[in-house]
C-alpha cells in the first residue's frame, strides 16, 4: 500500500472576510520522498515529492479536506491502486467515515459537503483500497513541510 501524507492550513482564519483567508494544502508522496526525489512544488504527476497549493478563502477543515482530495488525485495520477492517507486531522477522518456531514458549527458547510461528496463518490471508488490513518503532527510529513515553509515566510 502506497503512503500519502496530507495536511492543510488556513492563514488569516480569524478574518471575518473569507476572501482574505489563504488556505494551503500539502501532499507528500512518501515513496518519492524516501527516494530523495528533488523538491518540486508544481506538478503532481511528474515525480515530485511535494505538492503545495494556495487557495483563497476557506478554513483549516476545508484546507484539510482539499489536501485529502489532492492526495487521492496525485495517487491516481501515479497509478496507485491501494493508498494509505496519513493525516493529523481527526475531524476529517471522522467526516470521511460518515456518509454525510451534519453540523451547524462548520464554516462554509456547503463547500465542506461538496468536497466531502467528491472524495466519497468520485475519488475513493477509483481505488481498490483506501485507508486513513491519524498520525501525530510531528509524524505527518506534509505538516512538517507546511511548518518549514511557513518559517521561511513562503506561506504568508
């Protein structure tokens, strides 16, 4: 089973104006990272080990869901049949294991449900097997990359 680490974060999460928020999602393909492939932030299917995407708006939870979706897209592009998604988001693992998200406390519930449905109905069925594992933040390679990039002030 191929291992994909995912993480998402939202800068400016305290902003009431959602358009001022910036979400970052990160996907790290463990097999490529261990092989020492050069860092490449752009192409998900070109043998790069890291894919970072900036999206305007959102929240931390939405960024995490988008990271899961991006991880599945990248895994499909790499022709993986069985995937283990490692994340430090217990919320998203719980949501993925449910058929429907029901909560009035979620920012942008409509978008959250839309991404959830795409993951459940479009991406997961394309694989023989998809599993999710909750890992501590310090063991999530994607989280480590986002933290390092944040310290370099590349993610502002």
